[in-house]
């Protein structure tokens, strides 16, 4: 069962589990339009499930090569509010979502895609293909709270490797270091994610899932909200280099 019509993504329903598949060529890079379309899909799913109900959402890539390669840096050069209107509200939406979320990391995950994946509750990564790396230190990029999710969700040494060393992990290495919760064979990834979603979907039915999540990661959520939809000042500067 499909839910609505969206640009550059599709939504499939399996019982109480919704699968959001990103389809923005060539690498699912995030600009304002794409971020807002993902937000719209999440809000539609929230309405479809209704309050105090069971449910979960999986966000996956459309192929085994890329999950997402971060932000559209060209847009940020011409639109100083690109991240404030797109990327930051997207992360805040997922961190505040009232149902469990899973990032199904089908392939390469670079730059802003890393905090995008970390905003989800669980992560499953391709065991055969793809790297995960967050290189703002190499690009001259910063925004307030950029280190909050790595610091709150990962061991200190791993967060340091991620943010200050721009380390690159394979799926198996990311699993060993606790960045992802599981790895799976490419042809088995979706079923592994659906199984995990079905395992935890009942945790939302008491209506406190997002409130309790905020107890764990509320600092990151507050930081993102504070720089979302801000036009009175610039909260980020253009990157000094590109990947």
C-alpha cells in the first residue's frame, strides 16, 4: 500500500511499518525541497497512524550504492537559509517523531547524511558495500550543535574519530564501533529492517515514545530547533571545500 505521492521519494506500508525510499538522483543529496518532502512524508505517516498507536518508519536508499551523500553544497552557496529551512528541520522532525525510526543505510553515507542517520533510533548498514564518514573538519563546515548527536549517541573516542578525524567506516567496522545496530547482506537488508521495526513498533502505543527519546537526546533536538527557520541571521557559513 502506497501513501500519497511525493517528489524524489516513495512510501510503502507493511502493516504498521512505513518504508520511506529516497529516490533523488544521483546520490540523495539534501536540499530544501527534498528535506521538506521527507518531512511531509513523515507528517503524513504520523497522521495515518494516529495518536497513541503502534507504528514505525524505515528510511532507506533506492539502491546498494548510496544511502545519502549529505547536503547540496551548491544550494547553500546561493541560499544562505538552505540548511535552516531544510536540513535542520528535517533532523528535528525525526528526533521528535512519535514512533520508532530506522535508517536502512543501503550504501555510501557521507557528510550531513551521518547526523541524518544518527537522528534515527536505529541504524542497519550494508555489510558488503558503502562507507560512512562525516568530514566537516576537512570541509570547513560547522553549525551550532553539529557534535551533539555523535556525542550523545556514540562512545567518546568514536565521536572524536567522527567529528575531528573524519574517519571512514565500513559497515562491519561501524557495527563494531557502535555506530550502527546491525549489518545485513544487501538482499536481506529490507527484511531485517522490517523485522526490527515490527519488534519495536508497539513501544509508541502509550504516547510517550518521543518524550522519553527527548530525555536522552533533547540537547540535540533543542540545538536544531534553535537554528531551524531562522532568517534574521546566518547560522551557518558556506563550506570552504567540497567533496
